[in-house]
């Protein structure tokens, strides 16, 4: 149940980012749900591998290179999901940052509400 909740919250975050960041679009709720699942799978597999391989570069850039990796993973997810599009790398870069913030805020808000219940 918790995994399903995180998936829906991630889809809502993708939907919000598509409306905030110019250059990112999602065609509907189904595409947002699929995009959220693909983003999670891509980040858990290829993204993790890239973060391990580029760890020295990440240390030299004080962690800023992870934003580049997250942008690349967002572009890869857009390439894989029909109905989810990222126009260019700059949109992916800004989108990855905004997606991280929006997703964190949604998770925090829901967990806060859940603890009060």
C-alpha cells in the first residue's frame, strides 16, 4: 500500500512539474503514472550505476554533478514513455530539480498528515 501511495504522489509531482517547467509536458494522468514508474525504475537502476561510477566527479563538483545525472535520467524516461516529453537538456535539468523539490514536499505533507491521524 505504501509503495502505491509513493507512486501516486510521484505521478502528481510529475504532473505539477509539467505545468511549472516550460519544456516538459505530460499528456494526461495515465502518462504521468507511467512516467513516475519509469523515472523510479530508471533512477533505481541506470541512475544508481551512473552515480556510483561518477562519484569522484560528484565529489569534485560538491554534489552538483548529480543534478546532471538526474536530468539525463529524466530525459531517458521521456524517451521511453509516450505522452511524456522533455524538450531539451536545460528543461530536464530544471525539471529534475523542481521534481525533486515537489516530490519531497508532497511526501512530507502526506507523511505529516498521516502521523496526525
